[in-house]
C-alpha cells in the first residue's frame, strides 16, 4: 500500500477501531473515519476526524478506503458512484 495516499476507515465503530489499531501496528495511519451516523460526524474517533460520506469524494478519489462495518454492499455501491 502506498503511504502517500490517504487512508479512510468507513465505519466509526468497533470494527473501525479494530482496523485502526491493526493498521497502526503496521505503521499505517488513518487520516479519516467516515460514517453515516450524524452523531459521530465532525467529531474525533481514536483521535481521527470523522467525516460524513458526502465529504469523502471531496478528499481524494485515490484514497485507500477500508470498509469497517456490516454494510459492505451498501457502502460498496456508494463508493462506486
């Protein structure tokens, strides 16, 4: 994985936290969490900003996005748009 690209974890919950620490252990830092829950957006989770999905496209189309929730099909469809 190229370290010059942004890393986004889609899902600011327990799976996202697990991915965050697994990546961190390998020297890879997450730049953002992304979550559909408006109560989590524009806050920090694991000291990382949580953005809403509509801001994801504004960041970078080349970002590494890890889906960290149980809604993989819905998130995959959204990301393909």
